């Protein structure tokens, strides 16, 4: 069941990423220095959802990166998480083999204490690393989506729902004594 779910998820992500690669137009590593994700202002025209990409990458590390067109980055995170989960399962099986369970007295003891304790630490380390990778993947996918959305907004002129711009202005004013220059500030509101 787990493998079938994984295959369906990867197929769905690959279809979405095939469409997403054409939306953003630029790779994250090329534009990340031009945009600060902290300055992101959502727009209805944004092709990516930073929140959804972050959540997707938390549950399937690398999926949010793949959706935003950063395929190799996402694949590396996905493979790293798969390796950690495989090592966790292997260590957990070894812990099970090292335990001696007496069902009549309901007691548990070590049949091989040294091997069992070593594999408990390996399992805990893999679980912690997998959780850390999920969190890092989530944050990374969120940032990538924000930066790519900002690039898209600049490219297509959809910076935000409402824009305010101040600019100096110079106009000619007609007076009784003739035409005189008048300096001022112009306020432009766009919706």
C-alpha cells in the first residue's frame, strides 16, 4: 500500500511539475539573489502556493520543490528521506530481533543487549534526521515558491493587488505673470 501511494504521488507530482516548469521561467538558483522571500506579497495571479508547497514537502520531502520546477533538488530530498526511512526500518527490525519477550510473564528483556541498544540509537537518529529533513524541505519549498512567485509577478506585472507609488513631479503652472515651474510629489494608486 505504501509503495502504491508513493508511485501515485510521484506520478501526480511529475505531471504537475511538467506544467509548473513552464510557468516560472527561471530556476531558483538563478533568481534567489534577486528576490528576498521575506518581501513576498501574495497576488491572485501567483502560480504557486507557498503554504501548500510547504505542507506537501513536509509530508513528502522534495515534493514541493518538484512542483515548483526544482526537480533535482526535490529528488535529492526525496531520496535522502527514503534512505533514512529504510535505515530506520532496518534498525527497528534489529531491535525486535534483540528483544526477548516472555508472553506468559509479560516481561521484556534483551536477548542481545549490545546490538539492541545500538540499533535503538540508530533508529532514533534516523527518525530525528527524517523529521529534520521534512522540516527543512518544507521551509525550502515555501521559500522557493515565494521567490518564484515574486519573479512571476515582476515578469508579468502583477506585483500585488494594490500598488502605491510616490514619484517627484515637475509641472508648468500658468500664472498672471507667465508660466512658472511647479515641483511636487505625485501619488499613484493602482488596483
